[in-house]
């Protein structure tokens, strides 16, 4: 197996279904515009103009924010509630489209890619939703364990340690969270691949099999995921560079950044699908290398993984 081959194959697979990526982008754009217009209407109606908003966007000041919330908190709370619900919906939407994407990678008897995408999304939605909830709970548990452990170390070190040592503890604490988050994300992705390939409803078994596969092939699964993160990191860096250069202190700047944001969002969705495509190729490359027939049920039942 070659992680660079899987990296390129994932890009090729994603390039074939760019129309589906655009459909997903269109839905997220529609939701975002609904929320943005609601926010803009609220700000314009209650602030009598946009200049206060420009000042707040230009340079965040906690005093200004506190004063704003003190005077307009009751007005903003419904919007914040809507944003929370938007976050929940986005989670469900992400779960929904993952099944359709992986079904396209598996192949479908439906000739239209769009129809095959929605059919696969609907079929695997509840299985992936259970998987997403289990993974989220597990992430919270791991986060709490790491936080409690490092908080204990930090509190014991606080009276006697120097600032560089305390900073090192915080860096290690943050790194531990990132590493475990990446590992859990990898396990989640391979569990999705297994559920689609086997058309299985046994989510816990898929998680356990994905965990064993990830650990056994850690020298492949982890580096591949890290390499796949390079493009998203560069995208974030490029976006913040452009934002710093253009600024969002006036109408032209906001319009320019709006179009930049849309390009960024579409590309970010593309990279998400790219990650799944590369992991899908790596997983099936492993199946091809095995001497046994390509029957993934053997993987689900094979305790040697």
C-alpha cells in the first residue's frame, strides 16, 4: 500500500463527483444566507445603520461587546438560539451527505450520480447518525479525561514551575487533544466505509473493526490523514491572509470577502470528500493485498486485526 497513491486516488474520485460537492455547497449556502439575512435585518433595524457593526468587525473590544449585549441582549438571544439550531442541523446534514458520498465511491446501479447520492444519503442516515453520536460521546469522554489529567499536573506545577515549563505543559495538553481528535476521526471514517461496504447496521462492530484496522495500519492511516490536512490548513491560512489584506470595514471589503468565503467553503467541502476518498482507496488497497477474497465481512469478524 502507498499512501501517496491513495492521496491521489482520493483526489481523482472527488474530481469525478464535483457536481455533488456543488449540491452540498448550495444547501449550506442557502442555510447560511437565511441566517445572514436574519442577522443583517436585526442589526439594521435596531442599530439604525451598519457603522456600529463595521466598528465591531474591525476591532473586537470586550467593553463594546458587553455594552452591546447589555442593551440588545434580549434581541440577540433568539439569533444565537437560531445559530445553535443551525449548528445541530449542520451536524445532521454532514452525517446525511457522508453516506451518499461513500455510496458513490462504492458504485451504484442508479445512472444519475445526484440520484445515487441522495439515495445513499437517505439509506445510511440513521446508521451514520448513531455512529456520529457515539463518536461525539467518546470524544467528550476523552477530552474530559485529558483535561482532568493535565489540570491536575498544571495545578501541582503552578506554584513552583517557571513560565516556560507551564507553557510546555499547555502545549503538550493541546497536542494530546489534537492527536486523539485526529485518531477518533480516522476511526469514524473507516467505520463509515465498513458500514457502507457491508450494508450493515451493526455500528458498534464497525467501530471496533475500524479501531483495529486503524491501530494495525497506524503507520499508513495516520500519515495519510495528516497529509490530507495540509490542503485545509493552507486554505485557512490563505483565507485569513486575504481577510487581513482586504479587511471587512466597509461594503466593498465585505462583498469581496463574501465571494472569497464562498470559494473557501466549496473548496473545504471538496477536501472533506477528498479525505473520505483517499481513506476509501487505502482501505480497499488493503483488501486487495490480502490473500483472502475481498469479503469485508471477514474483516468485521477477524479478531486478528
